[in-house]
C-alpha cells in the first residue's frame, strides 16, 4: 500500500506529531511506499534544522518525485498539517486527487476545537476519517483520538536502571527545561516549579533551566538535551492552563520523557489518549503546581526510596513502547481505517 502524506512547507514547519508519524509510516509500510509532499525540510537529511533547532528531523532521503507520479501510485491520502489559517494550502493539489482515493485528516494541531468541518470544506468531499490529537475527554466529537508518538529508533536500548547494566545509568535527579514565553500564563507555573525545587532539593538533585524562547542559541541543543534527559530519573510535563489559546507544552514533552525512561509527573489528562498510561503505574498525575512539587520531592530521595520512581519509569517505558511509538500509532490508524493486518503493533519488548 502506498500513501501520500501532505505536509506544510513553510519555513517554521517542524512538528513532533507530524514528523514522527512520517517516520512510523516509513517503517511500517516501507520507505518506497510513503510520499511526503512537498518534501519537508525537517524530514530529510539534505536540509538543516529550522531556526528552533528542534530534532524532529528524521533519517530519510528525498525522493524528488513529481506530484503527478505520486497521485498515480497512491491508495490513501493523509492531510497532516494544521489546516486552520492555511485553508488555501494545497487546494489545487487536493482538488486533483481522484475521487476514488480516500482522504484522511490527521489533525495534530494544538487547537482544542473540532475542525472536522474545516478539513471537509477544504477537501470538498467527505473525509474517510478525522483523527484528532487534542480531543477533550468531555467532548463527544465525530473524531478518533490519537495515541502519543515517538520514534521507536530512539526508544530502543533505553532501559531505566540505577546501575549501568543493560542500559543507561540514571541518577535520582529532576530534569525540567522550559520556555517562559515572556512570563505569561504558561510561564508562571514553570517559574514556580524551579523556584520551589531549588528551595527543597540540592543542586545535585536538579537539572533545570528556563529559557525566553525556542530559538536556536537560547536553549540546549537537542543532542545535549536528550543526553542529559536520559541520565535523569524524574521529568515534569505540565501545561497547566485551561484556556485553549494558551495551550502550550514548550517544556519537557510527555512522549520524549517516556521514551527516555523517566518517571513522569504530569497533569491529570484532559484529552482522550488511547491506551492511556495509568496513574501511579506508568506515570504520576497531579492537579496543581503545588502537588507537582510535592510529588517530585517525595520521589527524588537518595537510597531505597527512589525505587518506586525507577519502577514507574520502567513500566512507563514498556507501556509506551507497546502503544505509543511511531510505529504503534501507525498500526492504530491503519487498524481504524479497516486494515486489520495492522491490528497488532509489531513491537518487541
């Protein structure tokens, strides 16, 4: 089966969900069967990262295929960008897709809105399916929620352990790096976390930092960021704002924290997550910044008291590998579309 993966081509075009899912499609269906169009800079080794220096770039070369050749070959078309605000993007291309080829929307934007109708209007025909990342638990939309997503290639070989045996030696440290965005609503709890943690824990128990933005040179490079993350035990992943326009996760991401074998302290989920991690088994859920700090401090202690945190980190990583790798998300999507041969994720754990 061959697919067309429509993406955005603007200069600031990296996106964790879109880019990692492309990697999953290539690994499940085979690289020769997956076309991204236009060929996106952050997916191919021929281009440098964009100005944010985010490591959403992958390991796949360009194909340089013409859109005519692509349309003549594919069986499914996925729209994999935030169409809201760029409704004219690829409109001519979409109208040229033969009517017998199904079109699926993969809405991985930060918007907590049901945008199915917007995608339908742009496509000009009914969608085969509408997958939605930010799907609130309280809503009953005609949408399919999405699992988390991170490349299996980066998960393999990471096993949280207090000793350097069969994996990375983890230290009883808190890892938390975040942007303040001008100390606005998303930044306030982040400043609170670091101020309180510095009061209650020693410098040897902390690997923390605040940054004014995401631009290159203002924060850790991805290689150093992930190297330090892999050595720490606890990760804070916190949005903490109810208003959709402030939906902002520019701090430790849940998926990369799981993938690096960390014990995650996060807010109680407000969106639907298929095969959702369980509180106190795969991660730790909190309902306020104060509760976050208390949980972190109770799990960052030297000696035997850290064993529960290591156990949660290990169980979280195994759960994540089974249900939330890039390949697992692809299996989930294809299974929902009726391709039953993809009903079981091909993941060894």
